[in-house]
């Protein structure tokens, strides 16, 4: 795996993990009963984006490290993927 491929894979993985992490811990204005006039009741009270970005980076780094290690060990390759999907090479 080249460095540019690794960076591209990590970038895509980071965004996927971010979208998975975003809903955790979000409370809407309607749930808390504190709604600012003129805002949507479903708007979050406090999104805590800094914490979510940190968790996204940590989780995606762990998943990427596991995947890259398995790839470099020879477990993730075209032959394995073709067997898994049942497609001949």
C-alpha cells in the first residue's frame, strides 16, 4: 500500500466513523425544554463537536491500524475478496 493510498483510505474511514459518532449524546432543544425563540425544536442544545472529532480520530486510527496490519500480513488481498464474494478472478 502506498502512502497516498493509505491517506485516502484513512480519510474515507475517518468520515464514515464521524457520521457514525455524530448522533451519540445529542439532545435536542425540545428534549431539554430550552428552546431559543425562532429556532427549530430539533436543533441540538450542545453538539460537543471537539469531543466527537477526538473520538472519531481515535476510533478511525485503531480501525485503520488493524486493517493495514491485516493487509500487510496478507489477509486482505484480491484473492481473498474474490473468494468472499464468489467472483472468479
